[in-house]
């Protein structure tokens, strides 16, 4: 197994699937601050055109925004997807939040591996800031959403398979992330294929190691922390 695939699986799986739940965590609400994109106090959202709708206290307005985002799915940036996942989770649409979170995670890692890191600049430059935002979103949000998602490993495996399939198509990164320099387009397909193929190991783990994962979740308090959470279905539009 190549290094990129191994890194992808290790980060996704080992970091949060079995991590002990912090004793003071409120599993029903994601407490996170990723400057300048999201602050759970408020909440405050700054991810572009969908920001006000994602931050809205009116659930109808929020759901209308989610519907609009779904229509423009292929053009969504990973900060937009991460923030939408957080808000879906907080408002009780948790199964949907898992899909948006894993989609965000894939696009964030895709951004990272296709970014020309020799030309990403430093603090204040978009390439630098976005790369570090991806890591922050993953670390802070993953504790909650993976805590919930690994309670239904059959459902999670189906979501990961869907994200993997969708991820094989590369969006227009230069339009999505203006001011960022990426590697040569001639390299994109092979690098992205490697990234997508890396998810096969996670899918295998979810299908073959369910009993082991469940036992360790119980031992580390994750099951007790997250198993009582419910999930609403998104209204059809």
C-alpha cells in the first residue's frame, strides 16, 4: 500500500474512531473555532456566498441554504462543506452531517495533495491558510462527527463508498480557490486516484472489524457518549 493511501486511512481511522471521549464534551453540539471560517459562539460563519444562510437561527432559512448548496454540489469548497456539516449536526440532521463531513474531508485532503506547497506562501496567503484550515476542521470537528458516525458502521461504510465514488471526479480547483497555485494538471488524475483508492482500507475495516471497533468504543466511553443521539431526515424538496 502506498504512502499516500496509508496516510489517508491512518488519519481518518486511527485519530478519532476509537479516541476516548473527553469527559466534558457535549456530544450534541460541536464546539469549534476555526478562524476566520467558523466560530460556534454565535455561530459566526465566513465561507462565502452561503454564510448567512448557514448561520441563520431560522431553521427554514438554513434548510433552504442546504438545498441550494446541494444544487451546486460540485462547486462547493471544503470550508463550505465542513461548516454545513457542523450546522447539520447541531440542528439534528446528523446522518446527513456525516456525509457532508466526509465529503469535506475528502475535498480538503484533495486540496492538500494537489496544492503546490512550494508556492503556497505563508500566513495570510490563501494556500497556506486553507491548508491549515483543513487540518483544524478535521481535528476539531472529527471528534464529534466520527464519535457519532462510528456508532453505525454499516451506514458509515455506505457513505464512505459514496464519497469515494464522487471524489474520483476532480472539481475546478482553480475556480474554487482563487489565488492558490496547484500542481500541474497533468498530475491531478493519478494523485487523486491514489487518494480515492486509499479509502478502500477504511471501507474494509468498517466491514470486517465491526466487533473490535464496537468493543473499544464501549471501553473508551464513546458508545455511551454518542449512542443516545437521534437524527432527523432532511425534508424533500
